[in-house]
C-alpha cells in the first residue's frame, strides 16, 4: 500500500511518499515524478513514512538522484538509502565532468 501526495509550491514541486516503495507502487511514484520534473521547477521527493524499498524502488531512486532530484527521508534505513544514492549520483557526475575535462585537454 502506498500514498503519494504532490504539492505544488511557488519554488518547487514536493512529492511525498508514505508506505511501501515496492512492486507496482514504484510505477505510481514514477508516474507522479515525471510530469513534476518537466514543469520547470525543482522536484523534491520526501520519503516520509516508507516501510519497504525493493530493488525496483532502489532503481527508481537511483534514476531520480542521477537526474538531480532532491531527496530526503525520515527513518534510519530510508535516510541511509537516500544518502547513499545521492552520494553515488554526485560521484558519478563528478567522474563524468572529470572525464570530459581530460578529453578537452
């Protein structure tokens, strides 16, 4: 079971997730996030009361982090997961920039 709430604010779009980020619910979150990203405002994904994240949920969070979506979470596991994925995405971006700079030299 999942509840996804989208709130349009002046400076950003906030998508809040409660429940299980697993199975079919991953598609629900992705369906909510994709149009929110395209509206021109920054997207913030808040994992408020997420109890389960399966491989498909982790993959979605990884894709969103790689696209620069700001994420935050409540809870030990989900906070750790968000930190891990955003750090990994930032490291990949830094590596790509470094590779581009070496090729340009």
